[in-house]
């Protein structure tokens, strides 16, 4: 019988590593735009930092997965930690000296995003080696709870430190990254793919994870609809609620309450997921989440209470987190060990590629329509996604398939140089997993390097 997670030394170190790094990253995430605003007075330049980081993550996510399947993963994580530590040190020193050039800020934001794209899939691969398959759901729930806590606490502490001195949030991030680096260095477990991936920039390697997911109709449908579609729509919904309940920007209290409730819902979902055996009921949870989002959009079209809006959004986020934890734990168990980096990066890419456009669409709807109509339009898009997830044969069939042989998908030998086998409809070698999956920690582009925290496949993924 496997030892409980609380007695698993390496898992505790990975958990602490991610906590230290995520807290520091969340502090700098709020401090960076404030620093640019203070130094330049330009909101455009302040916003450019986040845009550059997001673009860097999307561009390097798939190559990062290939790297995680080429290099011993613990060693790769340590290299990323050292690189992140050097970048943050340069920024902290510059701010303490009284001037941080825009070029340096953009360089730090970009390097942090790129290193995180490499770090995250390596952390997933190492976690799979550290945690037994039957404890994967509990482990991912604890990682998500850690990330949600950092998102709740980090910005508040970072803003308070910035008010004392603008260099303090970056100094705190330096300390967090240093402690994270120490924790990773103390991990004893090693994780290396039995069959190493080929060239990082080979088209066959970059698409190997996407090819694996495409061959499984269940995973393909859930990722495209629940991951990509619902993430985009929920982003538009929360931004619209933020704008409407902030009274057009005249008061941030109502909108801030809604966003706080979303973060609280994610934390609550992570805490209760182990009690629900999320990996066994993922399809049901996904369907309930999707229709809850539809109901929330309909309610917000007619209600004007920030309290009700916050509670409804928290409910949707909590349900999504529970479903996503089951989805991710299944992905980690089903994916072949020598492809875990590429598959995890591909899943994260699919779930996040259009998410940044959700707030943009929400803003466009509010500009051209009244708020009630905007919520109705978003609700219609959510309803289409919910109907597809509910009725799609691939999703319905996948809920009961392959629990007996979760590693069957790993039975196919890796082709030369990691070449993925072309998807064919009649291919029987890859059973549809019983759970759903949930891509990468994400961990968000704003942190320079964090431990293995899951990325949500459904609404609210960072």
C-alpha cells in the first residue's frame, strides 16, 4: 500500500516549491504594471507587459513540452529555477537603485514566461514519478488549492508591499524563487523519458502531443469544447460582470467582489475535490458546470446584485475546478510516460490559446449592446458548448471506457525521433480514458517559475 501524501517527502517538497514561487509571482504580477505606471504614466506600456508575457507563453508552450521529454526533468526544473532567479535578481536590483528600464521589465517578463513554459511540463512529469496513480486526483487537488491560495493572497500582499516601497514585491519574489530552488534541489526522485523526444523545433515533435490527444475522441471533444470554448466564454462572462458591477469603472467594489468570489470558488473546489472522487465522475461534473454557466449568464442578464453575481460565478468556478482536477489526474495516468511533457503542453495550449480574447469580446459586446443583451449573447454561446458536451457520443462513451487499463495508450512504441502516428478512425490501440483531463499549471504567465500546479481545462483557467 502506497504511503499517504502527507508522508511523501518529495511531494511535500514539490508542493512547497510551487507555493513559494507562486506567491512571489503573484506579488510581482500586481507590482509590475504598477511600477510601469509609476515610472512612465502610460497605461499602454503597463498593459504591454502582460501581453508580451501571454504571447511568449503561447509561442513556447509546445517546445517546452518537447524539452520536458528530452532532458531529465528534475535537472530541467533546476535550470529553469536558476534562470528565473537571475532575471528577478536583475529587476530587483534595478528597482532598488531607483530605475527599471522598460526594456529590462519586458525582458524579465518574457524570460519568466518562457522558462515557465519549460518548467511546467517537466514538473508534471516529475510529479507523475513521485505520486502513485491512485493518489493522483488528491495530489492535483492539493496543487490547485495551493495555486488558488496564492492567487488570493499574493496580489493583496504584493500591493501592500508596493505601497511601502516599490522594490519590496520583487525582493519577496526573489526570496520565494530562492526557497523554491532549494526545495527542488532536495527532491530525490528522478524522471526521464525512456524514449527521448527528438529535436525541440521538429514539426513532428511539436505536434506529437496534439496528435495523441486527437486520436482520443473523448479527450479531443472535451478539450475543444470544455477547455477552449468554455474558457473563452467564461472569460467574456467574468469580464462583463466586472465591468457592469463596477458601474462602468466608477466603483471597483462590486466588480472586485465578483472576481474575489471567482478565486474563492476555485479554492473551495480544490479543497472538496478529493471528497467527490472527481476522476470517477468527470463527465457529470463537466455537464453540470457547463449548464451552471449558462444559468449564471441568464441570471446576470436580469439581476443587478453584485452579491448574487459573485455567488453564482463562485459556484461555476468551484464546479469547474472539481471537474478539471479529475480531468488532469486522468491525463497524467493515461498519457505514456515518455510523452507526458508534450501531451500536457498540448492540452494547456488548446485550453488557453483563445482565452485572452474573452475579455476583449466581453468589452466589445458592452460597447455595442446593453449589458443584459451582452449577457444573453454570452449565455447562448455557453449553451451551445454545454449542448455539445452533453450530447456528443464521444464524451458519453468516454465516461465509462478504459478504467481497467489506463496505461493502454502507452502500449504503442514511440516511433523514431518521436514521430506521432497519424490519426486513423479505425485505430483501436488507444482507449478513451474514463476521466477528463485538465491541462497545465498553470500556472500563469505572471509567475517566473512555480511548481507543478494544474491548469484548468474548463472555465477560469489562468
